[in-house]
């Protein structure tokens, strides 16, 4: 679990350095962002995905990206050292971070 948290923290930090619309204060902020994202994905995301299931089916699953971006914006509102300019950057952050995270888990997992 700690290994997953560390890899996700690295993914958050790397993604913030790649995207100009995402700012992160330092690596410790990335650690807290990764932790809060995990908590949000455990408790809030399943409820939102269940509620939005009809629209997700209609959009062939693309609405799930909108939910993920909204949850990232929620984390942005809570963590002081993490700032995302707008919803579009949150959507791009979600996509890039998932690619980096999956790559890290594939290499080091």
C-alpha cells in the first residue's frame, strides 16, 4: 500500500511538471494529493459513477473522465499546495496521470 502511494505521488508530481496548467508546491504536496485522491476514489467515486451510470452508458464511458476531472478539482479545493487552472486542465491531468501511473506500476509494480 505504501509502495502504491509512493508511485502515485511520483505520478502526481511528474504530471504537474509536464502540464503548465497544474501547479504543485513540492513533493510533499504530491504525497498529500495522492493520498486524498485515493480516499476520494474509494469513497466518493463509486457513488458518482453509480448515479451517473445512464449518462456514462450514453456517452460510451466518456462521462467517467468528467467525473474523474471533477474529483481532481475537489482535491484541488482541499489541498493548498495543489492548483489546477480550470476543468480542462483537470481532465488533461487525469488522463496524463493515469498514463504515467500505469507506466510506473508496470515498471516498478
